[in-house]
C-alpha cells in the first residue's frame, strides 16, 4: 500500500500543472565527457557523479518539481552487469538525485526498457524482464525515490512487467508509465487510449508520452491518453523537436526553449498535467516550460 504521505502523491493532490525535468543523457554527452561505458555508471564515478548532480540541480533551479534519477538503463540486462552491481547503480542514482535537489523536489526513479525484445518478437520472457526490472526498482527504492517512473516504453507488455516488478519490490511507492509513440501508435501498434486504459486498470498514478519525434508527436496522442485514463494525471515529456543529423554526423535537436513553452501551453490545453522534456531539452527549455505553465495557472 502506498503511504498517504508520499511526496509525489501529495504534489498531485495539490492541484495545478507540474513541471518535470528535461534530458539527462544528452546533457551529459553535451558536457563532452562521454566514453564507451553507459552513462548510468557515472553515478558511481567520483569524477563524473558531480556532473550528474549539476544537471539535477540545474533543472530544479529552472523550476522542475520532479527530477528523474540517472537510472534509465540501470537494469542487469541493459547494463550488462550482475544484479548486485546493477542494484548499486540504481541505488546510487536515486541517492545522488536526492542529495542534489534536497527534500522539497520529487525524485523519480527512471526505469527504461531492458533493450531486448519480449517474446514472441524476441527471446526475452516476461518473467526475465520482470526480474531485471525488480533489480533496478529495488535499488531506486533503497536510494530514496519518491515514485517509480517507467518511461520510453514501446511495448505494453514490457510496461506490465515493470509494473509487476514495482509491485513486487516497492509496493510502497506509486508508479508512472510513459510510452513512446510514432504516428499515433507505439512500435507494437498500441493506440494511446488503449494503453492508457490498460495502465489505469493496473493502478498507475499517472500515464503519458515521452521521447519520440518531438513536440507535435506527443501532442498528437494526448487526447487519446486523456480519453483512456479519465481522472489520471497525464504526462507530456517530448524531445526538443524532431532530431536531425548535422554536417558532422551528430544528432541535433532543433527545438528551442520558446517552442518548448508553446508546446507546454498546447499540452496543458490538451489535458496534460505534468510537462517536461526528453532528449535534447536543457534547463533553458525547462525554465521556459515553467514560465508558460505558471502563466497558464495564473490565468485560470
């Protein structure tokens, strides 16, 4: 049972729009410190953990009420590490975020996909996925996460496995699920209203869309999410526009803070309650979103 004093649920109960943070991975890569190892491992590196903490603080200072721990791939399958090492990465990621932002900002334990396809499209069984997710979620709970934030899911069955793992090892924490859509459906062909209805039935505290091909893609699916999960908080966490390849072969996200602010206003009108950013967004984007949501709340 989720305790009545959970900080994330209290924030939802307070009413009004909520600002979430922006990207972590693209911000760390932008710092120019990237290597061959997974970025989640930085939380255990004394030389790089301060860079992760600085991103968290920048988002808090820009107005984010929710920051996601640097734990997106902190499961044994994606990290390629034994469970005891993976759980330590997840625990350290949540603890680092908490230390960086203090007690008044929500720390969400980011749980991304395993990186493997579930049966029958791949070789990973739902039970094995559930076991891998349980390792990450146990670490996030031990590190002080306020909410388990299952994100960037393209397979509803994988989201189910993550939710089952959360119920197994962190029943005292609420869960949020956001999926990635392209042309109005997930990679597996699931429509937003169908996904939202299933996830609402499974007891999530919020449901939404993240990543994808930019602001318009997320906006496209918001009405379906609202229709499928009436009464639930809806999350919009889009990339900074549609990514493009620059002349040097790198990936660039062209969406500006002003465009993020306009997106936030449209998302709010479409029924979103929690708005932040995904790949390519920065503290400047989050500050613009915060200003837009504040103005909208003041005008209502």
